[in-house]
């Protein structure tokens, strides 16, 4: 499917467009996260102070179109993803195409509203760690009080432990003197996160994508001294002091590989239009000009998606994520093959540097 064809197909699923309904959907996602109540009151003064950014009075069709185009344009800055999409244009994915025809008009507007919610929330959490801390405290308390943890598959519960502890670590690092940041900060968590997915792919027989994940895990961040050949080095704070930047070999290429590998991994999920948004939103996919900062925003978006999923699964009467299955095995295996080829190119570039 050509990129412009894909774009037009997504946009066609939004017609006829209803501004008030889109705003209502976005508000509903904040309510699911326990950040906004049914009366429109935010759960924290810090969230209230950024309310105009989080929940605008109206979201026009033009804004939706611009948001979708921005996700596409930023994603295409990744040469590995661009190559995948170019090759995919000559192929057919029958299940995915049928899902667009039969369910697109109901699923895509909801997925777009979720993506816009996630992008806004990721932006302010990344901009102010105090808001990240507030959201973390609210959602973790609500998870314990509602029993939502029991409503999701075992893999997600394991993932939640890893991700939640990483968010806690990031918040604690922000509160400490930035000079105390360890050179290998987050390296162990990141490798564990990748290897969890590699193990899942191996169990399900997706060996190409598992190989790509193994390459990512093997090229870790956190060297004490910077390598002038590959630019690999220690973890450092960004110039504005808001982001922990990682230092894998050829970090922009590593980020590109991670992005397309993780997309391939997610393509086997039933809720593909929703779950893939945590990688496509501009706050995550716009990393090309901010080398090393990709994983920080990606962690925030991942955490917010997982807690949203837990809450949504536990609310039978107000669920946004209705039963669906957008998994197309042809797409997943092809994407995994492309990811493995990209991993081979990346590993070779590091080896020959």
C-alpha cells in the first residue's frame, strides 16, 4: 500500500467528521486514565494549569489531517521505515485491507482521538517531570484501587512492572543532582525491555523480528567514555535538563532500527490501530533532531498506553477499545523480515566503523 494511498484511506475513515464528537472522545480518554472526572475537573492543579493544551475547545478536521500527515512525515525520516513502506507498496495485505473496509469508519476515529490524547499528555509529561510524577501517582493508585491489573494478559502485567519501575527511576533521577547521573543509567532496563519482546517473538515463531531485537539489545548504551568511531558513550542530560539522552553506537540509526523493529512487533496485536500510536505520535517519532532523547518520550508514551489499556479493559460499560482483531500475519512476517535486514545493515555499520 503506497504511503499516499494509506493516508487517504485513513482520512476517508473520518468522514463525516464531527468536531464535538472528537473532543468528547479525547476527554473520554483522560477520564479513563483517571486524570479528568465526568464534570470536567482535572485530578491535579498541575494538569489544570495545562488544560488548554490537553483538551482544546474544538478539534477541526484540518487539525486531524495535519496531525496524521505530521506522523507520516516524521516517520518517513526513518530510512528503515521508509524502505519498509516503499517495499510494502508492491504487496497486498488482505486482512488489513478488509479491516479498513469493514471497521475503519468506527475504529480509526477512536484510534486517532487516542493518538492525539497520548501525544498531548506525553508532551507535557516530558516537558515537566512534576506532571509525569502526578500522572504516575494518580494512575498507580487507581490501578490498585480498581483491580484493573487483573484485566489484562500476563505479558502486559510483566511489562507493567518493568515500565512502571523505569518511570519511577526517571522521576527520582530528575529530583537528584544531575551530576549524579550514572553513565549506564537505564541500560539494564532497556535491554530487559527489548529481550522481553524478543522472547515473545521467539515463542510465536517470528524469528526475523526476534533477530532484529537481539541486535538492538547487543548494542547497548552506557559506555564510560565516548567512542569517536561510533559516537557510543555514556548517558547524559539534554541541554535543557529535561531528558536523559542515551548513547548507543550511531544512536540515530539505533533509534531508527528500534522504531521499525517495535512497529513490526506491535503489528501482531489485535488493537494495532491503537497500540501503534505510541510510536507514531509526533512526540515520539520526531526524534531525528534530538539524538539520544528518543527513548525518554517513548517510555512515557508506553507507560501511558499500558495504564490506559488496563483501565479500559476493566470498564466494560465505557470501553473505548471494543473487541477487534487487526492482526495480519502477512504484514507481520514481512515487517519482521524488513527489520532483520535493517538490523544487519546497522550491525555492519558499527562493525566496520
